[in-house]
């Protein structure tokens, strides 16, 4: 078979060195052109001796088996990998990949990598060697703890800077736990013509004893009295923007949820979960009434529970 | 917090998506929903990915093989971009002397 020196010797890849020699000698004996005038024999002999030349040397055989050289002993042409070129500096096809227009990182990016012309690699940066050094200033990163109400309503606070002085920070309404506030140009000073860095404040919102927040919705558990629950009532319910009148329906019960639309943050809702609270002391009047009442109105809220 | 969408919900939400098409993308593992007791569960990211897949397939007439390759490249690029973003943010917050060293080193290699 053309291209397979093992086949030319009637062998397979697993043949030993001795087998290769033996196979070659056998073909040489029968098919040598000086001994056998048949042209087919000459072909067989030529192929076998080429194969033997290649395989008799263990190192050459190893390289052939590994695909480093072909059956004629020629180095195989190296496969080209575009990545080798594509990753290299100055690749003519280099492209932007999204940081040039990034509101936060475009300066950092061009500082480190220069500017690329759209659709290809530009001149990059020529100046180097200490003269005319431009670099953007350091970004400062701070952790900022904000109380629940300030986060919900927005507000102002002051932070002190590492290089002295302080800075007024506007907390946007509805800032979330973990959100980052960027103060453009409030980082360290730049070098040369480099602009100042930015300050980034990572906000952590402290919990509130009564309010809980999920996204823009606020959750509140509202205690109500026994009589409010029985008879219904209008009560003032706290919201992040101050108290709001809430109608408790007659016969309200613990765990019942009422929604105050638009009373959350930035258009979110506030959900109020009612909780009936007993009077501090059960007096004679109440006890006496209940004793009479339960005789004729007993009910079992635990019916259906598996106990 | 993260919820999963069912096949039917996904088909209703992504305009050009049909059930056979969704199944094809899943079979080809271009989209890999999570396995839930109620069948495949699609995340928000899967929804966005399916929208992009439909756009790519329709606007560029991409067959499935081509689509898979393009998505692989997009995924690689975005992963690299995310890593790069984290790296740049970290570098930008380093003090001047560190940044000058990094700056020079990068320009030496890339300039």
C-alpha cells in the first residue's frame, strides 16, 4: 500500500526490529531486479528497500510513527495555527472587544493597551522609555455602609479620602446591597496628561428592624389589636416614605397579606403582613365574654392537620 | 431567587422560537438547561441565549454547525472579556508604583 512502509514489507506497526530486517531480506531474495526480471518485482523491491531504509533506524521509525516525518523521511510541513498570530502583538486583524466604549474602563484599557483603530490595529503606542510618561490615576475602592432608610430614599453622606479631606457622596434612591457607586475623577491624580482615576464605593445596606427589602418591594409585618382584627379598622402603616393609611378588613387574621401599591422603592410595592397581638393583659371582661362566646361559636382552626 | 422557565414558557417568551427548534438546540447541546423534576429548566441566561441563537440563525442564515461554532466563539470571547474586566479593575485600583510596572511590562509586550 502506497504511503505505508510497514505494508510495503508485509508487516504491521507492531513489527519488531528483527521482523523488519527479516521481511526486507525475504523480499530482496525474491524480488531483487538483478535476479528477477519481472517489473512488478522491481516495484516491490523498490518499495521494500525504501521502507527498510526508513524503518531500520529506530529513531527514524519513532519519528515516522509519531507523524513527524512522512514515508519518504521528509519533515512534515508544520501545520499553521492562526492563534499563534492572532494573539500576537500587531496582528493586523486585531479588533476591539468592548472596552473602548466602556463607561468605566475605557481609560484604564487605553492606558494599558493603547487605542486600536476601528477594524484593525492602530499605531499602538510609540513613546516609551520614561520620557513623556502618561498614566491615569489610581482607582480608589471603598466599602460604604448605608442605613436602610438612606438606601431606600436616597440621600447624602460624607466619606474621608486616604490622602486627606473628605468627599460628599450622593446615595441614589433605591441603591441595593452590593451595588457600586462610581465617582468619576475622584480617584488618585494622573501622571503626565493622564486623567485622575475614579472612586468606587461598594454599598452595603444595613438591615432595618421592621422593614425588609427584596428588589424594589418592601416587606413589613404589622401588629394589629384583637379588636382591629375582629371589627376591621383604618390604621397608620409605616412605609419608607412615611405613614400611610391602611384599611384592615373585618375578620383579618395573622399572616394575611395586604399590598400597598407603589409604596415600595421606585414604583415597587409594600407588602404588609398582619400579626394579631393580644392585649398585654387578658382582663375579666374579655375572659368572661370569650367563655360565653365559645360555648356557641367554637371553631377548630387545626382541623385537617395531621397530628 | 433564580427561577427556571419551562419549555412552554420559553417558547412563549422568545418570539421566533418553536418547540422543534428548541429541542434541536438542546439536543445539539448549544443550550444546556438544568434538569428539574418537571423536565428541562431554563435560566434567564438560557432565554437570552435562545434569543441570540434565533437572531443569528435567521439574520445570518446560519445552519446548526455554524451556529454552534459561532456560539462557542462568542462564549470564549465573553469569558475572556469578563476575566479581562476583573483584571483591569484590580490593576486600576493598585497604587501608582505597581501600575507603572504593569503598564511598562504590557507595553513592552504589546507595543
